[in-house]
C-alpha cells in the first residue's frame, strides 16, 4: 500500500527557511515522478515543484524558482523540498504527491491530474 507522510512544516519569519520531508512507502521513489503542491486559504491547489525518476528532471512554479529546491534521497525513499527566502505568500498547506502511472518517466509536470497519490499535507506559515 502506498503512503506519503509529510513533515517539516511550521511557522517561520519572512526571509527564513524550512525543509519539508516526505517519507514514501509502498513504492520506490527512484522509479517514479514526485512533487509538491500547495493550497492557500481561498485559493486553488497549485503545483510547486516536481522531480522525475532518478532525478533526471525537475520543474518549478515561477513563484518559487530560485528559492525552492526539490531533491530525493533514494536510500531513505524520501523526497524533500528545501524552501529559502520564504515570503508570506508562501503560506499554505503543502502536499507531497507521487505519480505511479508511468515507470521511470524522464520528465515531470505540475498538473494535478498527473499525480494519483497524495499525502495529508503539512502547514507552512510565513509571518511578515
């Protein structure tokens, strides 16, 4: 059974940093695309970043480029989102996602329909 468990959220001041972790079970992260989405109050859920199998390709939303970095640790079967220079507008619930529909994809995307497994989310709050 597939599980995605996020951790690392919290409250941070603007300009600060957080690292989100997502421990995966039931599949091997090296073989599939994973990503992070977020949803702020009253807003649509949006794709933040993704990484294809074996770290061959990454993608970022324009709003986080240069500030966020996605990575995987295959030995720990975990995906991370390093978030730097955080802004109040980054405040949201962050969800870890996985797409098990394609084995060893070379690229990844930030469309919701691509991902068929979602974690329960972790709250990130950035104060001004």
